């Protein structure tokens, strides 16, 4: 991409490191320039944050542009446009390594918004051969929470709404400072185990992901600092239990699923012996948590502060986390 010194003085992006906007040009997570002369009227979406941004900023032409979605049942289920999907106005174009190429051709999109995962590499090649515009996103691998949220500028800029996104983002930055400043007098940094759990197997983020960084920034200690990388990685069950049982706070990522807490405890009775469970500091993210990182960033930040520092903040009114109890 452009030399770093040039980026520093000319970039409209301050926290994110996996996209850029310079001199009104938009560059995706693979440093490719988005070639659109006008806002698209027909878009296929793999990245749910595109939908989140459209509703956060209330960009109607952005919402209207959605014609195809990967994992449509999951991505759209909590939004009004889910009805358009049910009515057949929005098509499901694939998911989990399967792509409906016929639906993509029928939609004839102005642009396809993909995630820079390897599973989309064959589709990228196919789109190039068909001369169909596409962009790749990588908000999931940003090293900071603000970097992840700053991606709203990327999606909004495609529709000529950079200034609207920047205004909202700047408010989030200021509120984040307020929340962090409220923790200035904190001395004890709780040990926090943030993990995913699927088929009774634990997954933890590498230390370079924005969640571990956020925990540490909020004056906590991320338990799995020894894990390298960014994405979720499986961890040996015995090692996980031996470490997490002594954590001050446990946060189980629901990964978008509705968790049956009784079934969870029945299948994992060792959780009952965890320090965090015994002290009432074992939480589960709500099934729609991820979209609220974008839609309600300030609320989410405040709730993380509550989970980590209950002596400063009360935890009775949580919206995005559920306390695990019998």
C-alpha cells in the first residue's frame, strides 16, 4: 500500500489498520482500491457489519441496496429487512464454504462485500473472471476495539456517507475516553477468561485480537496472553479448565447462539467449581451481542467495565451479557 509516512498525514483512518481511506479513495483489507463511480444499488454481503452500519447510520439507500446475503438466516434475523428475505426479495447466496453462483448471477451486483477468509478465495477468483466488483473486509482482526468500530467509515464511504460515519465514530471515541478515565483509581486488575465454547470444546482468542486488548485496556488481565495470533483457537480442555477455574471473571461467547444454561451446566459440571461462578461473575454474551458492538458500542464498553469492576459499577441492568446461574 502507500508508504506509512504518507498514510499518517493523509489517511482519514486513525485506529483501524486493515483498511484505509485516502484522498477520497477507499482501500479494502487486501489494499485493493474500490472502483465505484457512484453508490451501488445492488450489493451482496458476507460481512454482517455492513448491515449493522446501515442501521446504525440509518442510510436508507444502503439498506435498500442489499440484494443477497451469505448466511442470510443468521445475519438478517434481528433486522426489519429479514422480511424481505422471507418474501424472496433478498436471496441467500451461500455460507459455510458453499456458494450459490446462480443466485449471484441473477442478482448481478454492483459490488460483493466479502470477508478476507480463505473460504472466499475461490469466489474472489470467479468474481474477477466475471468482472464483478468485490471488496474484502477484515474488521474481525483489528487489534483494538476502536479499530474494529472504525470500519463503519469503510462501509459508509462506499455510499458517500463518510462524514456521517466520522461524526458518530468521534462520539464513540470520546465516550470511550470517559469510561476509561472512570477507572483511573482502579488498583486490582481482575483475571478475565473470555472464551468460546462449541460442542464442549473451548476456543480462545489470540492475544492480538481486539477483545484481549480491550480487557487489558479496561484494567483487567486477559487469561490467555500466551496464545499467539488473532482468531479463535482451540485449547486443550484440561488446560482450559485448570486455568479458567481460577479466573475472577469468565465471559462465555455465545457465538450468536441461544445458550440453554441448564444444559450447559449439566454437560459441564466443572463450571460450578469455577471461582467466577461461585462469586457470581460468570457471564454469557447475548445471542445478538456481536451486532451491538457496532449498534451500541458505548453500552457494550460500559458493560465490560461493569463486568470487570463491579465495585465501581453495578451489574443489575446488563443488556448484552447474561449472568450464568442455576
